C-alpha cells in the first residue's frame, strides 16, 4: 500500500501493516491506490522481528498524557522508538539506513499512528520538511499556521476564523507538514490531525505564522528573526531535538520559513475580533 503524504511516497510493505492501517482514521485520504503500485517509494515501512539494541537513548516522554512511556534514540544503523503501555505489549519502530523502517509489537491504532508519524518525521527532517504542532487555516489559497502550547487556544482561534471570516477553512488541526521547495514554503494536510478529524490531501503556500498567547486584550506584533525562531522552535517535534543530524535539517526548514514568510505574536481574547485582527494583519483586509 502506498500513500502520498506531503509529496513523499510512503509505502507499507507487509500484510500485517496493511491490516493495522485499516484501523487508523485519516490515511485513506492519502492512499494512492493500485494504479500507482509501481511508483517509486521515498520511504518504506516493513513488519519486523529483530529490534536492534539502543546505542543511545536521546529522549524519553509520556505519550499523549496517557500511561504510555516512550523512548527514542539511536542504534548502530539508525533510530529506534519504543512505546510501552502500562498494560499490554510494547510497540517498537526502528530504521535501517535513511529510508527503511520496521515495526513490531502492539499495533493498537493510537500507538501505530504515532509510530508512523515518528518514522515519517525522521525521514522528512533531512529532506526539507517538518511536522509543525499547530492549527492551519486556509484562506484565499494560502495558509496561516497558529502556534502555541497545548491549551493555548490554537483550535479555538482557527474555529473563530471559520465562524467570522468568509471562505476560511481548516487544513489541519495538529500536525500539518511544512516543506521548503525551490524557495517557496508550502503547507500540506496530513493524516495526523489530533482530536479534529480533518484529513485534507492538499497543499498551499504559507502566508504567515502566528504564535498565540492568552491576554485580556487583542494585540499583534511582527517578530524579528531571533524572536521568530524562538516562536517556531517549540512547535517542532521535541522527539528529534536531541539528535544533531535530524535537528540540523529541521533548523534549515525553520530558517526557510523565517526567510520567506512573516511571523507574529498575537496576544488575544477568544473572540471574533482577535481572528479579524490576525486576518487583517496578514492579508491586509
């Protein structure tokens, strides 16, 4: 089975993975179908049996505030991810080289989806793309991404855009893919959209980025280069920040974003006036 995600061809090569992906919402919108079976894959996931030992564990975390402990690090030939639920079998992901990933263990839909996100994220990090934790709004054939920590109000703000700004629509509500291609920065929908089922297999040019913070008023300011990088960096995948090879690639993509589009900080109330202010600032209306 092959999927087109952000113009990367992703293949799931074995029957065990075919069965698992059918239980995960969103991927069906990116499925290429049998007519594309001969198309060259950029990265391939296989069913695996012999998970290699860690050379170094680089990052440990709790997945989605539930009782699943995660670890990511390097092996002799690539990267390894472990997801260990309190009850049940763990899931292991590991890579061999740049474009081959293996999965074994617990293919529960939630963990399987996240493992694919990690494998995909590892690959694209060094190929001019990154998944940005954000909510992405589409307006007049361009996209604005709203950044902020969980609970800041990203989804609320994009909902206010949709309610108060004609023709605004949601592209993705958790993990759009940002890709730099030939001097332009594009935003793609993805199969990973958090709690909001918004799976659009589309791409649009990036118009701007806005970091949100809650305030008793509405105020927006444009950020300088240093401030812009500080605003973007926390929304890049933390799982990859401790590996120099991956983060060098991510930093280049973040740099391309800063060089090509404006970044803003919006202190705001959860009201229509805040959405109208950010729209007017970016689109001039």
